[in-house]
C-alpha cells in the first residue's frame, strides 16, 4: 500500500519516531483500517530515503504496541485489536459542552495518548482447574497473624502519624531496613538517603522514566520482556529498541552505541526466560553504560528466591560509576496487594526521584510502611523468606522433574531461582502455542511468552518453543495432578507428530 509520509529534518523527534507517529495516526484516524495491508518497508525506504534499520525499528515499535501484526509469508496488516480504541483517538482534543477544549492550542501539538496497560491478572482466573500464571504468590503463606499484630500495635501506639503527611521519600526506618537487607542479600551497599519507597516496582519505573524522559534518546529492553516496562516507558515517548539474548542473558553486542539511552534488564532471573546474566556480561554491561553515558534499570523482582549456589552480586553492587537504578519489590516476597517497593538511585538522581514522588503522590501509605519496617527489623521478614523459599523450592522440583520426563530432550530454564520455569519444548511435540491450547482444553493454564504477561517481538524463536510455568501459587498436590494430566497431553502430541 502506498502512503504519504513526510520526514522533517528540523523535527526534534528522531526519523524512527516520525515514521511511527505518522503511521499510528493514520491507523487511529481510520485512514488505515483494521485488516488493511500496511505500507511495505521497502517502499518506505525508497520513498523517504531512510535507512533500513530506521524503518525496521519503527515497524518493531508498531508491532510491539499492537498497531500492526505480521503474517508470515503474507505481509503486514493493521491490527484488529488496537490499544487506543477505547480512548479518544486520532489526536483530536476532547470536547466540553460542544466546544473543543484548548481552542487556542495548535493542532500540531496534540498527540494521541498511546497508553496500553500490561496484563498482571491471569485471563483464566477461576476458569481452570490448575493455573500456572507467572508472578502469583501463595496467599496461604502470608504471615497473617504476625502482620495483624504489628498493624494493631502501630495503630494503637503510633496512629497519630496517620493524620500527618510523612516524608515522600519513605519512612526513614523502612529505608534503613531495606538497606540492611539488600546489603548482604544482593551485594548492594546503599545509603538510605538514596532509597525512595514506591508503590511497587511499576510505580518506581514510572518515576525513573519521567525523571529521565527529557534526556534519553531510546529505551532498550530485553526480548522477550515483561510487558509493563516497554508499555510504560513507551507512553513517555521513548522509542523502543528490543534486544535479544541467549543462555547467559542479554547480548551485549546487540546494544546500540547511541549515547544517553535507558536499558531495562532482569539480570538475576530474566523475565520470562529465567536465565541468569553472567558476571562477564554484567561487567561488560556496566562498561557500555559508562561509555555511552546511559543508565541501566535493574529489576530484581524475585531476587529473594535463590535455590542453588551463591547468588551473583546485583548490577547495582558492581556499579562504580553511578549508572544503575535498582528496582526492588515486596510483591513477590510478601504480598502484591501491599503495593510496596523501592528504588535505589545513584546519588545524582536520588533527589530528583524524591521530588517526583512528592509531586505525584506525596509518598506511600504510612501504616504499610511502618508495619513493613517493624516486620523487617524484628526478624519476621527473614523467617518468612526462609519458610517460603523451602515451599517454593519443593514446588519447583516437582514441576522441573515432571517437565524433564514429559518433554524429554528439552531444556528447563530458570531453575536456579525465582518463581517460574521456562521450558523449551522439542519440535516433535509441535509448537508451544498448540500445547498451550491443548492444556487449556484440559483445564491447565500454561502460557507462551506472548500470552503470559510478556512482550516478545514477532519472529523471536522463543515464541514458538517456550512455555511458562508459574509454580509458586499452586499447592504440591495440585501441581502433581496438573503435571500428570499434562504428561498425557504431551505423550499424545508426540504420537501424533511422529506418526504424521
């Protein structure tokens, strides 16, 4: 399809961003409709005289944000499920009482929202017998009695603080407790003055993205990757640049040498493939950040769960140049509903992050912070971690053993730690999506990366051969029953494939 696009050399946006914005606007204005052929990348290169990589990156961003879809051997088409269909589209300002808002505002500055939210709740919640959705914790392991006692004591003896604003950076006693925990546990030596308490890691990422939004040129992220990071940072205006990895983590050689970029990584237990970034690559990654004047966001979302060996020091613990922002959360180690997390910022960014938190929400709720500080300082948090590590390790062993038997010859990634496994299934069992569908029809929720809360680019081979098993929330008995049922499914699929 021929479309008219203009590349303006005086536009402060990159050429990649100009192409992305113009094609997106055509889709949202219905000049390109759902099901229409998208403009060919070769024709765009010839028409506009731009580089092949620029066009590819613009198309990858359109694909990742759901505006277009690729059909192998057929072409590129406008997606039937657009992210902004439920929002005001096409760059038109809202109307109030029949009159356009901001009548004096130039139309050229009005941009569509471009907001798309990540999937954190299983689409099969309550529908299946067994659901291995990634990221769920076992509610039965929550220390309810101890937590209730702490809350009651805080309200009784310190409840007056509920009536007052607190430090938006977070309670000093909680920031100190966090520093005391991540020092020995993750090798991170942190000054409490450089820690900002946030409402979960996604809140912390939002602050970092907005703090650095005016200075960064691109957002690099692992492919595949948790949806929340590219969706959120893309909404701020960063161009997206996915980077694939291998069995030891993100491929440093694929990183752009563009200055002042922002890179998001999960080095301890890569989400969703489960690999651990090697020490050699950690050091090379820090060298890259220093050389390109870039920042690294290290998401240590399930770093409290290590089952074998000594955990590698976090990137933040190896950083000597102030290039790493460390995101931590209590959503996996205690409870997601508490909405408590933290950011350890380099000294030069800590004050700006504190100001952002004050501007947006004036800090996290006092009672939950105070209870968490007491829970950590009194030793309850470490007792809880030791208990649930043992529980989750047992469940990991059950799933890993069953996968090794049912899908003989495959690889089971992510066994060293975390809360999920990512087996790569041999080709004789068919594509992972077919196994996902068969399992669902038998009451079992297992997921491919593209359906399991992750972002993955079209063409990434892990979309075809990888399944995700979040095992933490299921009791041992349920896991055994589910894996027995899945073994029968695997055996049937193998017979069908082998016999043709």
